[in-house]
């Protein structure tokens, strides 16, 4: 009987201990559940914050893109306005500094150039300039070449007549020394025109009669038609469909692409 009682007590102790352990395990499980719930809530909160931040980044990127587009449009508008202002201008290159003082003014200097090179235009063009000045305003003592002279004509037609006469005569002089007369463009337009140089020369050698029209459009004759392009990408797309042009221009496109890639790598390597 005593042994049965002892055995009962042992079983009772084991049961109590198991119940205690079970309660502790339940408490631990509840704590884990609470922790998981808390972590889940924090994750959801972080996801909401992340989503808000992503939305803000997206909106900011859109605003930056719109701002950059607006800046490009303003720059283009300013360039076009600047070119319109410059369109009646002639740029005279190669006249020694101080010559305008010797001739007692830019107007007399202009008249001498016209008389020496275009006597048939003398009566129509004399005293036609509205404004003339050296550019830049201040002379650089380290610059060995004379500053260019900008001469503003009363209208575009007079300027174009002189430029046409320049193209026909080929060599222009002032008091026997060679000078150049060219149209006056904004820096960006001049850069855009110069970008066509290699392509222009290749087309000229092939007899395609290339021309650079105002302000920076390339035109040339191909397959008995006049083709015109405002940018190289459009010309490249057209060239890819014309094997005859590919033989002429693909080498130039490849060289320019390699040059641009090298410039890009150099910029990336800069600290």
C-alpha cells in the first residue's frame, strides 16, 4: 500500500512538472507569436514607408526629367533667338588689328572690301553696314591672330548676296592679303555645322553636291533626289538602308562612335 502511494505521488509530481513545462511552452509560444506579429507589423510599416519613398523618388525623377526638358527647350529657344539676331551678320576674319582706325571707321573698311572683291556690287552695297565691332570685346595679349569683325547688314538678302559672291570668287582679299567672309552663328549652331565636316567632305568627294543650310541642316543629292537631315542619327538610319551610302559613310560613323566611347571612358576615370 505504501509503495502504491509513493508511486502515485511520483506520478503526481511528474504530472505537475509536465503541466508547468506545458504552461511555460505555451507562454513561450505566445511570446513568439507576439514577436512575430510585432515584426510583421514593423515589416508592413517599413513596406508602407518604402512604398512612400519609392513614390517620392518616382515623382522627383519625373520633376527632374521635366525640368531638364524645360531647360533644353529654353536653351534651344535662346539659341534660335540668338541665331535670328545674328542672321543678318557677316563675320570678317583676318583683318589686322587697328585697320579700322586707319580706314577711319568700319564702314570705310567694308567699302574697301566690296570694291576690291565685288566691284559689281559696289554701288548697291556701299555704306550698307548698320553696326560693326570686333569680337571678343577685349583683345587678349597672348592671342596672335586678330579678332574677328562682326558686320551687321540691313537685311538678310544683302548678306546672302555677299556670301554667294564669296562662294563664286573662292579667294577674298583685303589690300592683297587673303581674308575670309562667313556667316555669323551662335556657338552651338556653329558647333552643329562643324559636326557635319567629315560627312560633308565624303559626300562632296562622291559628287553628291552637299550643302549646309541654315542653321545646321545637311542636304545632298542621292538617287536623283535632294535629301536633308537635321541630325546624324536620322542620316545613319537612312544610310543603313542604302548600301551605296554605307560604303561612303559607315567608316565615318564608326570612327565617331569610337571617339565618343573613348571620351566617355575618360570622363568615368576622372576622380
